[in-house]
C-alpha cells in the first residue's frame, strides 16, 4: 500500500462536495481516494504518457550516432547529448 506523504487542500462548492461524497460512498471508498484516483486518471497518466513520448523522441534523435561496443560508452554519449539539449 502506498504511503501518502503530501497533503493538498481543495475548496469545493457545496454541490460538488455532496456529489463527490455520494460517489465515494457508492464506490465504498473515502473521498480522498476518489480524488486521488481522478487526479491519476486525468492528469498523471497524461503526464507519464507525454514524458514517455519525449524519451522516445530523445532516443530517436540519436539514430545517426554510432553504436558503441560498450553500454557504458553509449550511456556517456546519451547523457552528453541530453545535457546538450537542455533536457531534465
């Protein structure tokens, strides 16, 4: 089970809160879990997908490089290339 360490506060209208509480009760889960699931589904999956696409693009941009005999050499080349493009 995940250990939640950070707290976020959100203000809702009375109706939003009531409707979300009803949904949480129907799904037999706490409101916090319902909101975490929603954030995961809507925003965090999208972010991970975008990050993966960027990683693929970075790897594809290396297509013209020679393939080193040793993995450590390739890793050094990749990291130098990545640093040269200002990627985090």
